[in-house]
């Protein structure tokens, strides 16, 4: 149902954009992610470095406002210390040392962003992102677990974009999940982080 609603929304946006008097531009982009999760199931958390790559279309409505749907492949997650609970098995025994663990969450993301041009070529980006999980793992020591993530995540994005020249642009964003990223009985884990990257708009 969510996928049907999403496809319908993008179709409406595209049809509306066709009626615009400005030129619609298609493009490609890629960059680096620095991500984390608001979970209390890991200690001493570290940002995980990942990447994103995909395509976009900018649909202008005048000189100051555009809509920009995108479709991205994005790798996210977090690193941290996984607590060990062997004391439940061996009461009174020494507490084991925590081991470093890593959550890996890969998504197909569909942001639908409003672009507000503050000055020429420099814009504020803001809007929702509809994220579909395609791969998930929890890895620590030699042990791996899957099926730990929610199949769908809804998040928000705010960022800045600058058109350099000859179709090239750079952007930086902050994103934060509004829905849980992991199946958890102990917390409400949500993705958050930063991304930066470059792209090209075809003429």
C-alpha cells in the first residue's frame, strides 16, 4: 500500500511539473553518509561511514522554487559496543567485556524535496524521505544476525545545495528518522546523520 501511494505521489508531481514553464532537468548524484542510531542497545557509539548514489529530477516552478524527487541507494548504520549478558547464565561470575558490534542497514530511499532558492544557484532543501530496507545485519565477533530492521522507514531531510557550473552541483544534508529503524523491545531506535555529495544535472 505504501509503495502504491508513493508511486502515485511521484506521478502527480511529474505530471504537475510538465505544466511548468521552466525546464525540467534530470540528474545523477552520489556521496558519503555519516550515520548513527538513537538506540540504547549499543554503548560508546560511533558514526558509521557509508555512501549514497542515485538519480533525481528537478521540477521548477518559477525562479525561486522547485520540487526534486530522487531515488537513491544508501548504506547506513552505526558502530558501538554490544553488551554481553553471560551473568544471566553464570550468576556471580565476572562481567564479560563488551565487544564491538555494527548495524548495517541498506535502503532504497525516495526523498521528495522542496528547493527554495535563497540566491541564484544556492538553495535550501527540505522534505520527507520514504525509505525501503533492502539489506540488514548486526555483526559482532564472528556472529551475524539478520532481519533486525523495519522494512519501511519515514524520515525528514533538511540541507543546502549549490549549483557550481556546467551542470555540476554540491549538497550537504542532515536527516532524521520519524519511525523506528530496528525491531526492538528496549528502545525506539531511529536513524540520523549527515551526508555530503556531488551531482550533475543534464542539460
